[in-house]
C-alpha cells in the first residue's frame, strides 16, 4: 500500500490535537465567566468532547464535583456527575486546549 503526503499529513495533524491530557481520562478547562457572577468549568474527555461540568455562582470547591488544594487553589479531584467515580487531578505540562478553553488540570481515575 502506498501512502501519499496528502493522506499522511491530515492524520498527523489530527493525532497531535486529539489528546488534551495524554495518559489521563479527563481535562478541566479554565473558568469561563458567563456574567452576573456565574462561572462555568467544563470537563472534557481526551478528544475535547464536553462530558461534564459545573455552572455556579458559588465556590466551585464546595459544590461537590471538584476538590481543591489550599492556596494557590487548583482542582485536585473531580467526581463524575454521572458515574460518581472520583478522579485525581493535577496540572500537566502536556495538557492542551479545547477550542479556546485552556486545560487547567488533567484527571485520572486511580481506582477510587
């Protein structure tokens, strides 16, 4: 089978943008202000599909979906709203973006 550059280049580009958090299950995007004090954090799967999230005007660390570190505050856990599985989260230098949403932490299930 012969591959042409036109067939290989799109594959390489797609494989570079497909994984937002290599080796993790999910990535959590940065806060998105919706106005009037309401903020949104979107949870993405590794292919940038929005699969969960939190919209609130409250502290996201006390709403039950995200756990937080002491200051400087980052999300250190994510509880899936549907399966209730708990994922450990941490910043990762290999994380990317989903559209214009920069991934702040990557999350992996460690068996909890």
